[in-house]
C-alpha cells in the first residue's frame, strides 16, 4: 500500500496572484528554493520581466530604476541575502521610493545549518532599523492577503516594505543522501 504524496503548498500561487493584482511587472531574484515555484510562475508570465541577480543588492537599485521608469517590481530573497542589501536600502529610504521585498527566512524553526542563524535572527531587526516596514507570515492562509496589503502599503504609501515568510511556513531545508 502506498501513501499519496502530500499536496504542494498553495501559498506561492497566492503570492503570484497578489503580485499580478498589484500590477508587478519586474521581479528581481537570486536563485532560492523557497521562492522556486513563485519564480517559475513569474518567468512564465509574458507581462512580468524576471531578472536573476548575481547579488541581492543589485535588486534594490534595479527596482528603484523600475519605479523611475513607471513600473512596479518586487525583490525575492532569502534572509541571508538581506544582509547584502542593508547599505543599498538607503536608496529607497532617502529618495522616498516604494520598494517591496519578499524574504524566505532561514535560521529559524528546524534549521540545521548554524551559518544561517545569525542573519535569520537579525533580519527583521535590521530591516526595521533601515525603516523598512516588516510583515511576517507564519500561516499559509495569511500569505496572499499579507502580500496584497504589503503591495498596497508599498505602492500607494510610497514606503519600503518586506514580507517575511517564516521557516515554519516554508519548511525546514534538508539535505538527503541518495
């Protein structure tokens, strides 16, 4: 007797729908397993331009440029990549530009890699210190509405905003020997 595989989470689809509803046209990201399904959805959308970055802070500059060109965008990163963005976050703050990022968290619930703990524990405090408003999601049913409201606060309020997707939500990463 075999058991059915667990259903894939639907919250990446909820994020995609919220981004579409917010007229997001540019998606900057570094490769990240936590965002993989969302990145594939954005890449398949002819109305979204996805850009794979070499480092996360490039996305801050890219999306500020998108704003100046009249388009909305979002940066998809892992919590360890937030550390690479700190200095560059002065750009949207100083120039009063809307800026939105969605962060998959590491270094939390179920983490096996101690190198992820420091930035995982500091991410929200560091973003708050840089005047980025943070919304945190721990439950799948909260993700879509949280991203939708974060986009509204970002683009109608002209503020830098981060949505933090907890490790409890995305699941602890595991390496498997095959």
